[in-house]
């Protein structure tokens, strides 16, 4: 698998999987993720775009993390999901699984074991 990690000058680990760069909300030296426990757990179909995403975008810890990581925020829940699906598809392909990662795949309970395999 084409994977590497680097640590930037702010102590944030930047991962690279087949040219897709991403970073964890839990860097080695500093924690930025306190906002996620409350805000991300409140996301549901009714408030995903109307309440939680704008609130998360305004969160000072997220803004600080994005700046320190040199990252750009997702503009929608759908964009975030597409990013996650791309990462999962790369792993699924490396595992030799003949699956297409999309919303239908994720929402099908019959795929729970495959999802756990891909995520682990």
C-alpha cells in the first residue's frame, strides 16, 4: 500500500495514502478534538447542513487545527463522506475486495463485517 506519514512543524501528523493527504484530530503534541465529541455526535439528517456543519466551521479549535495542519475544511457532509469513501475504496482494493464503496454499501447491514475489515 502506498502510505506514508510526516509530522509538520506544528506536531501534526499528515498521512498520505495514494496521494490523498489527511490528518488526525489527535496530533502528538496538542489536542484539537474537544469540539467533536458534542458537535459531531449531534449530526443527524434533520440538522446536518442547517445546524452542526456551520457550528463546526465556526469552532475555534477546528479553525486552529485546519490552519496548523495546512488543511482545507469540507464544505458539506457529502464532500466529507466522499473523501471517506475514497480512502475506504483504496483499502478495499488493496485487500482484494471486489466492492464499490458508496452510501448504499455503507448503509447495507450485510456489509458490516466488510466495513470493519476495511476500517481496521
